[in-house]
């Protein structure tokens, strides 16, 4: 991908990707099929236990990196290999070029290797006068096209068979058909002679086993075995992060790698290479084996208290498989060399700020990548931390400065919202949506109706609606969030209706402010920390049994990120833990704590769908509770297979990347309309802003409500 200099240029590249129908259709079909195949592959395994084991073993290995390298080098050289260590990508490439020159090699066959992609090895060797041929089918295709991989496992997934047919016709000089088996035969015929003629084979490795000096290669084609056995010289380029202590450790990781990558219990080929084996093409009768380990920042990352987690990555590509943005635009626009969520992180360290400054902003924080990571990497957190590094390395955007200034000053922010209620009247009248906005102001947000601020915020109603409970079962602090306080107070009023007669004392600490997620998403870590400190001061957790929120995004941020933001603040740990432990979402509180006591609902209701907010189902791990509430309330709830797919809002994301936000929303609404849903319930006001705004724009009869509103509408009495 040509690196975009500005965010505007990057958005233009994304627009180009959105206009590629085959790629979008292919990635959409793959994403849908992947969910099912992965679930089947892990069905009989303890997946959480396996994830924990893989993550722990990788952490242990990275903490012992120097010793593992020393042990591997000793064992491998005892078996006849020569082991090198390259500090940088250029040094690794130069070492391999020198090995070729020393051995009189001119023709290189290469099996698939992301580490070689990282160093741009092909370009380097070709500039040195060598002929390099990729032998993985997908890699060979993109090499012929002059492209990089669009996926770490399936590099040519973005191409149609017609594009491959035209390419093979051009390469062979003979007209080719579209039959896949025939096209594979063409590739096999073209590549076989390259294997025979080659004097050097280059590979990567998935594992480097220190106890025996053994390399492990995981592939689905036989090309890697040909590339590592036929030529007289074999060079393996291996990242230091592939070092593992024992074969058992490697096999444990392998159990998760293949299932997570492609839904296979095991790949077609798992190859183990120990030392310099026999080779008929070599004058000595034995293979000339060189193993080049690449550092390129890995040893420093292994010592970093936060980013060392990135070295757990097993290169399965699953974080791209489930990413709604990759699903839309593909890897060439959602990565530099490394694709998907892990690529947003590694690009900064391996290829620099300039390559990552726009990419790292293109994250919805939907957390699907964290849920699917077989090594348990907290990818969303690392992406935000990378964004913090990017922000600190350049001039901060004006929007960041303004957001940080406003959200760290609760009185200023709330005062501005109060004033805006009056300033909006020329474009709202008495309507619930902003109307007649100039296009320059609206930007590209016209794919949804934008809500007006409520005539009266919830905090101004509080003294009139506060319930009086003389003998409460529980005392609850209500964390309102900005949207529900100033835009959707009806959602909070619905909550009070559900809690009425339940002996719940509800308090509204009026000094609370924004949860801080918007500035957190902008990479403004200091502002995010300041907001967290303010809110924990405003809501003393020791005084309450629960801190109740109706906003999944607020709840996830309060519970997950506050402890991380304040972990180094002296004296705060007790309060932070008390605070995060008491945070609970509305559906969990009603379903699990209240247990529907003394609640009765009218029977019969419209056909109802549920949208699972990302920060609820993945951030808080709440899945069954809201669905259970909808069923028990008498609504005709019917599940669908895209319930947990992001709506595309992502807070400030939809302002930066409105085209992608609009496309994700459109897909979601299309599905709901096609299946005839009349009502859509969800547990996040941000999702409601997106989904209700889109439905209002379409005017096709779909109502979008908060789960609390859905229940309150049906409650009897």
C-alpha cells in the first residue's frame, strides 16, 4: 500500500477500497463462514484454558529470550546449522545476500514468510541481482502483480478467479480458463522447474525450539518442503519471538494456531527441521543450513511493561478475520505489512510512525480482535497505547485539544451543553432531530439523523423524579453518561420505572462527568486519566452497593480502563478496585440482581431484534442477560447471526471515518429490514444514536429503543 501522508489521503484510499465489489463480497463471505468453522474447530477444547496457556507460555519465553536464543544456537550448530542474529531488517537482508554470494547462488525459491515481508527481503535480493520466486500460490500471484499480501494467512484473498485467470494468461502467453483446479495446475507447472533450478531456498518458521535447535513450519501447501529440501542452501529467516523452550510448548501453540487461522484441527503440512540434512544437490552431500534470527526491536519490546504482550502473536490472522473494517476495505488499506489489529501495533515499531500514523486511528474499538486472539493479547488496549505514542510524536490535532479541555472540566462541559440546548433551536424547532444543517457543518454524517439535545437534561429532573425508598435492599449510584443525561433522558426515566417498587435506593452524584472514553479513543491518555480521577472522587464507591449504568461503553470503560489508567497513582488502588468492582450494566442488574421480582409485563409484542453493543458483549462479557429480559417481557424476540457485529459508531470514529461508519450501519439495517423486524433493542445510547439515526433517515418503520425503554413500555402498573 502506498503510504498516505495525511488522514484525508488515507480516507481517499479507503473510498477506493469500498468501490471494489469482489473484494467486499469475498471478505464478507469469509467473515461469515469463519465464525462457524472456528466455533466447530474449538468445540471440544477448553478454549479459555488454551488461550491462557498459550499466552503464559509466550510471556515466559519472551522473558527468557536471550537464554532461549543461546540454547537454540548451541543445539542447532551441533546439528550442522549456522545461526546468525540480525539487529535490523537491513542487516538480516544483507546477511542472506552474503550467504547467497558466498555459495554462488543466483536463483532463490521462497516459501511464505511474514518475517521476510517485514524486511522486504525480495526487493533487497532482487536489487543484488538474484532471481526470487515466491512458491506459495497466493504469494506467487501477488508477486506477479507487484503487491504485498492482503492477509497474513491468505495473501490473495482479495482477488477473483477472473483476475487470476487474466494474470496467468499474461504470464504463460496462453489463454486460461476460470476453473480453479486448472489454474492451480498452471501454477504448479510454472513453479516446478523453479524448484529444480534453484540453488537457495528461503523460508520462515512458526517455531524455533530451543531444546533441540529445531525449526517448525506450518503450511497448507507442499511448497515449503520443496523449498527447504531441493536447493543446496536453505536460509530460514525467523523472528526472535518464534523461540519456544520445548517441542511440547510448540505443539500446545500449534493446537490453537491452525484452528484459529483457518478452522482446521491441523494444517496440511507441519514440518520439523533439525540441522543440516542430506542433500543430493550439495557437493558435500549435506544441506548448507543458515538460520537468521531477526530482532528489529523485538528484544526491546520483550522488556516493555505494556507492549511485550504484542510478541505473543502467533500470526494466525484471526484479528483481521473478525474485524468489521478489514471486512470492508481489505488488508492493503488496513495494514502496511502486518494486517489487522496486530498490524496497527507492530507497524509503529517495525516500520515507523509515518507508516502507522493514519492506520492506528482506523479502529472502532469493537474488541472483536481481543475476543478471538488465541494468545490472549489485549489488542484494543495496545492499539490505544500505540495511538498515544503516535500523538506524542507529532502536533496534536485541534479536535484532541478541544476534547481534552472540555472533558477534563465538568462544569465547562456541562455548561456548554446547557447553552447548546438554546442555540440548537433554529435547526430543531420542537423536533427530536437536527434539521437543515449546512453540509459544511454536517460533513459526511448525513447517512443518519442526528439527535437534538433534550429540552431538559436528566440531572435537572432529578429532584422531581428521585425515588423515595425508606428501607432499601440496595443503594445504587446512577452513572448517567453524557448521551443519556443530555440527549436521551427517557432511557434513565425508563430505568427508574423498572426499579420502582423494587426497594432500590437510587442516588445521582451530580458532580460526575463524562466517563472519558471519547478522549481515551483519541489517544489523550492524560486527559483520560484526569477524568477517571474526577469521577472516582465524585462517586465514592464505599457508599454504594452498585454503580449502575445504562451505557455499555461507559460501563466497559469504567470497569476495564479505569484500573489501568490509575494503576500508578499512589493511594488510589483501593478506591479504583472498589469502583470497578461495583460497576454493573442495566440488563445484568435487572436480570441477575433483581431477578424480575415483582415485575409483570403485557403479553404479545412486535417482532424484536437485539443489537449487542461491543462494549457489553465483549468488554463486559454480558451476553445472555439482555436477551433473557426481552424474552421474559413478552416481546417476540428472534435472534439473528449479526447480533454481535458492530454498528459502526465507535464514538468519535464515525466523525473521522464516516464512509466506513455509514457502510457498516447500512449492512446492519439492511439485514434487519430484510428479516422484517419491527423493533430493535440495545443497551448503549451510542448504538442508539447510530442505529436510530439511520432508521430515522430511512423511514421504513423500524423502531430502535434501549432495553430499559422496551421493558418500561411493556411493564404493567
